[in-house]
C-alpha cells in the first residue's frame, strides 16, 4: 500500500492534458453539482474527489454548486448536510459556493435569446402527445404543430408562461433542433416547463422551471467551468449540452466528459433507495452506520483518508464495473491500523475471579498503545482480582483446538499473568456467571516462568475499573445470499444487520469523544457513536473486524 500508484494517467487526465496542450482551455475549472434532494453517498464521494482532485492537481478551481432547479424534491436540510459531508471529505470550495437557482434570471434570458434566434418555440402539446410525436429509435419524430410559430408569438407566449397565465403542463418551451435526429435527445427537447411550486431558494418568484439538460450547461458556462464531469448515462445528452453552450455563444464553452458510476456489489447505494430505507424507518436516519451515505460512513467510523484511498483503488473508467465492500473495509482497516490505540474490551462479558490474588490489591501495568507504532506511546492499565473477559473466551466443554479458557486449562491474560481455570458458577438461567481461576505470580508480564507453554492469550478488563458500554455489530442491510432486490423491487432485508451487545471497556474509553475510534483487541475497530453515545452509556460502532480474505488486485 505504501508504494505510489505509478500506473498511467486516467482517461480524463489525458483529455485535460490534451485540451491544455492544444490551448482549448488555459486552466482547469471543475464543479460538484449535487441536487439537494437527499444525502450524499459513496458514489457521490467519488465524484467529489475526482472533481476536487483534478482542480487541485492542475492548480485550477473547484466550485460547489447546488443543482437546485427542480423544486419538487429539494430541501434546505439537504443543502446543509451536503456541505457538511463535502467539507468532511476535505474538498474545499473556498468562497465558490453557488446555487443554480440564482441563475434563473439568466436562464430565462438565454431562453428568450433562443426564441429570438428562431431556435426555440412554445408548444401546446401535452406530455402524452409529445411522447407520440417524439418517434422511436428506429422512426423519426413528427413536427410539433406549434413548431412554426412566429418569434413574436413565441416571445409573448413564453412571457405569459412566466407570468403564470398557464396551468402546469399546459405549455412548454422546446428547442428547435431536429425531429429526425437519430439522437432522441435532439428531437426538440423541452427547455422550460410550467410548475406552480414554491422553491426553497427563490420562493414564489418563478412558476416556470428549466429542464436539467438546458440548465446544466448554462450553469457550467456562467461559472466558467472548463470540464463538466458527469456519469455515463449523460453521454447521449452530450450533443444537446454542446448545442446549448454553442448556440448561446458562450465565449469559453465548457465540455462534458462522462465516467462510470461507482457501484458497490450487494449494497444499497442509489439516493432513491437509501431514501426509501430512511422513510420507511428501516434505518435510523440518513446517517445510520449501516448505510454507505457519507454521514453513515462517518458515523460508522470511516475516515476521509480511507474513502479517498478507496476511490483511488477503484480508478476512473469509461466502463461500468462493480466494486466490492471488502475493498472499502480494507481501506479503513489500513488507515486505522497504525493510527489508533489498541485497547481491551470484553464483549458479552463474563466475570473472572482470581482466587489466589490478594483482595483489595491493584497493580498498574504499562502497555503499548499500538504494537506496530511506538509513537502512540504507552498507557497504564489496572489489574486486580476481579476481571471481565469476552464471553467467547470461555467454554464449559471446548471442542478440539479451542485454546482459550476452559476448566483445567491455563491461558495467558494479555500483558498480565498466566491463569488456570479451577471452577465456574452458573446463574439461575444456567448461564456461566463467574469463572474461578488461580494465577501464577511468577508469570508477570505474561512471560512463562519455567518454559511451560500456554496456547491461548486472552484479553480482559479489571472489573472495578471498567466502564459498561454497548457495542453495535453490523452486517449488510440486505441479505447477500438472496440479492439486494426481490422481483417486485422490495429489498431483501437481513434481520441481523444490527446486533447490540453489552461490553466492558477500559474506563478511559467512557470519556472518548464522538467519532473517536479504537482497535478492540481481537474484535475489530470501533468508533464512538455520534448520536447515541453518552458518558453514562457509551456506545461503540464496529467499523470493521480485524481480518478479511480480501486481497488487493495484482495490478494496483
Ligand atoms: P443517485 O444516482 O444516487 O440518485 P444522482 O445522480 O441523482 O444520485 P446528483 O445529486 O444528481 O445525484 O449527483 C451529483 C453528482 O454526483 C453528479 O455529477 C453525479 O453524476 C454524481 N454521482 C451520482 N452517483 C454517482 C455514483 N454512483 N458514482 C459516481 N458519481 C456519482
Ligand atoms: Mg440526479
């Protein structure tokens, strides 16, 4: 992982190099244009990182722009969350924050200009008639009966549209391009529609709204964007994008470049689908740690660095491909491995009493915070007669090859002593409640006093000094065996996607702040839950377990 990725430049960089060499542009200016109709997800992170990364790399500029031209689904709440997520990812737009809705006046003027050029007209067709007139992939479309309206009449009607004289759907403004074009996007596309709706930014100032294919190129051109990077599904719209910026004679027309969307296998990614999970209450909001929304990943304990690394490993391509969740997990594991302290936490805890250890005595052991990174220093950990261990570290009747604690067996308590299980007690429900051990004082530090071997080493926390906490263990929100969706489009939910367990942690962990993360010996990396954790009831989300079968592909 340490070695730099020295593979060749991606195709977008090559296009940009060419544009700069040929003098098509003398700078690079990109933007990230989310529609504020939901929270951002890992796919958007790819787009943010790509656009911001290119601007940085070429010493250019990066705009944050809300593409808020459709008032139906947009909310101010989403504007704030999107800004927060992008800032967290580390993409800095400085003072370059824009709203497409601030350009409504200019878009209207652009439409008037097209009408005056004889390149746009007001149509009376209903949406359904328009579909009939559009033709198919094999047949050309038919001319709109309003296509030959005079410029004067079009200007007057368009003004009437703006002034609210028409009901929703009664009139639209269409570009006059080519009803026989093999590209359906060029068959007189709709530029403006009537929609009597309040907009989160412009209120009731407008009752006509521009369509995406008209608005987006204008937004880019107004802001001086050079490379308008979007996803593959817009490739067929590029001729229309070019038509808009060239017909309107913008002095430095931007160009559109498409790349493949990021898909994660067996993971719910689309904004629409995540929204459904949120609205149906299947998850605890947009920031549920099981989601791959940016806020969910952040709450789970992912770092911006891990997401950047993931995007880098995925690469930028022109062909759709599917990334795997284990690669994202690999990235966070690698990022935290050397950065975060390794601490002890007993999950599903069981009490251990060391019968021959002096009552009331406490020793303080010095332990390394991270065995692989001495820079993280040492801490002291109390040890005494009563401890908690992981429930999974004791068995009454162990199978073969179980080397942890069981009656008669001796194990090493990590950093402390050898202990041997002498007996155990059960509670009224038949559950093991106390394990009795004896320790060997000569084995201090976990070293063998006489060369005798123990096969198991287990972790522990000193009972009087431990803080009770909750750990949350996650699995995929959908059942991977059955696939993400049923035939009817419903999700195959995994009933075990969230499991809460009791645990005891080293006392200092109760003071940890939201988003702080740790390696819990053997159990994985955990992060303080930002929503539910309190000092009195600390909650830790498992970010990822420690091991995985994931291997980096050979070519990276
Ligand atoms: P979704 O597909 O989840 O509904 P969207 O495309 O509707 O998302 P926008 O707010 O329009 O969401 O997207 C903002 C930017 O993010 C666009 O430039 C879009 O191309 C890009 N983007 C969206 N999803 C992905 C993805 N999966 N991979 C890469 N880029 C994406
Ligand atoms: Mg969209």
